C-alpha cells in the first residue's frame, strides 16, 4: 500500500509533468519509490538544507533559504573543519592594456553590430523580482528537494558531472574535452606555466534540451593537472540549462569544482561542501533573468575567477566588482599553486537518443557565423597573471569536435578584445 509520503511525491511529480510538458520530462521510472530510498534521500537533504533565518519564494518556483554564513554547506567539508571564512576582501585583478597601436588601428575597422542600448549588462536573478533580499550576515541557498534527487541516476550522482573519459586525435597542447558519455564542446583555450585566473563576458540564452539527462552550458574552466589521469583540478562557472539538475528549462548561474578529474570530489553549486559563499544577493543555481532575444537585446554577464595573491583562495566575481565567494585552497592539489590552462566556451551532452544526434542546442542554438544578435558569444577574454593583472588572452586556440553540430569562430578588436561566437542546433541535415 502506497503511504502518504509516496502519494505526495507522486502528486508533485504529476504537477511538474504538467508544467514541463514542453520537454516531455519522463518521470515514470520514479513511480515506485521505496520507503528506505525516501528515508536515505531525506537524510541527505536534512544535511544539505541548512536551517534558514528567512526563506524567499521565487516566481519560478524555487525556494531560496537565507542561511547564516557560518552555517552554510561549505564548512561541512572535512578539509575545512578549522577554516575561518575570509573576511578581508581579496585584491581584485588589475586592468592592463596590452594592445599595440597597429592592433588598435585594425580593430577600429572591425564590424561589431552593437549600438547603444543593444547590449544590456548585468542579467540578474528571478528570485529578486519581488524585491526581497537575504538579511546581512546570511547567504542565499537554493533549497534542494526530493524531486531534485529523484531526477538524478542515484543519490551518489546527485549534483555531479559525469567523468570525461575518451581521448581525441588532437594537437598535443589541446585539452581533452571528449568523453564516452556524449559530452561535446565548442571552446577556446590557452595554456601557460603560470595562470592565476580568467575572465569573460557571456550573453545568456535558453537553449532547448531534447532529453531529460542532457544539458547545455556556457562557462569558464580554470584547470591544472593531467587530462589523462585522475589528478585533474578544475574550477568552473557560467550559466547552464539542465532539466535533470533543476527540473526546468531556465538558464541558471552555476559553479563546479573537482580535484580528482570528476571522480569523487566536487559538485555543482552548493550541492556538496566546498565552495564558501560570501554574497547575500546572488544565489548560485538560481535562474538568470532577463535573457537575450534573437535579433534583439543582448543580456550578458561577466564572470571572473582568480587566485587571491595573499591567502591563496580562488575567488569568483560576478559583474565588474561583485564578490560571490571562493573555493578554499585546501580543496585542491595542483590548483593550490596555480592553473596551467583556461577554457572558455560551450558544452552539451548528446545522449544519441533513438540512435541519432539529439537536437539539444548550444548557446543560442545558432552557428557562430550567424554573428551578433543571433549567435552566442564570449567577449573580452582575459587571463590573470602572476602580478594579479588582467591581460587579454591573445594566443587562443579553438576546438569543436563536430562542426556540423556546433562550431566556434574567434576574432579580436578594440571594443571586445579577444572574443568568439559559438554554438549550434545539434541535429540537422549535416549533423546526424
């Protein structure tokens, strides 16, 4: 006999199905949920969802809990038992101009179809729309639910990326970005012996996802370690559409980290301990609003990740000068020192449902050559050097596994520095 808890779970799943019918989310495999499994999930959620000082109901259905900063999930990490939250703000990376007069003259003739007001900076988050804010001394945490966990393959997989596995015939210095579980990319990258951070501005779209367990994201990777071993360290941030993780089709601000090539450490957002949040107005994992319009206004966000030169923690900034929080140096091995590679770009999962490439979109769903107002972009690509200065990422390489599905085209000018367009529709007559 189905108990009351199971009935409530099934009822809520039915409501989700009705609201998400545009995606045909398939919850049939969750119809039989045993009491033991529910109890395990609830125990995990009780650990993850910390007691809140105040809670905010977002228009998109999220509940944002305002958690005292000293009670946040990060501090449950065994390596952070004695960690004291960094109170003194880190020194922001300094601007440094590196463009020569010849490059400047060349850039003035470049054609970027931007007019005043056409690009609007600072896409924000939906939970602010009712004017509510978390009190000072708290941090906003998106509440996780039983249904979030049930969409994952297992409780262990909840909040984790699948590991990259298979190699690619590629340049010796290219990142290993292909996996046997369907990850596909369109990225720019650069690598040196000393990188201390990266920055870019990305316009935000809502790419369509065909299958529940696929996703589409646009992000910065800050990396160190080997791609073909188990010691890769990665810090990641950007925007993502993932119906499996969030239960809807909205683009959301996200973070990720791992210190062992996605095997056992790290997770998305705050779904495990590790990332220390310091900002009371930005909720990691919350929906971004407004979005870019095809041939209309473009909304973009600026993300910077850099290593505090004094205390060694890796900080994340949102916009030009807003601190979100940091990944403590204790979490990492190689990144405890410095990074050796940065990647910028898009990633999707293609599950090859029905034996063919899915129509999951990357970026805006349009190819790079469609350009401004149509294709998705990263602009003003920069890296942070050993002097904590921002320098234009001038010697980038680009990589896309299947240009018939998703591609990338880079360039530079004075206004946008180093930039690229990227993305694609997935399945089409040339992409099967």
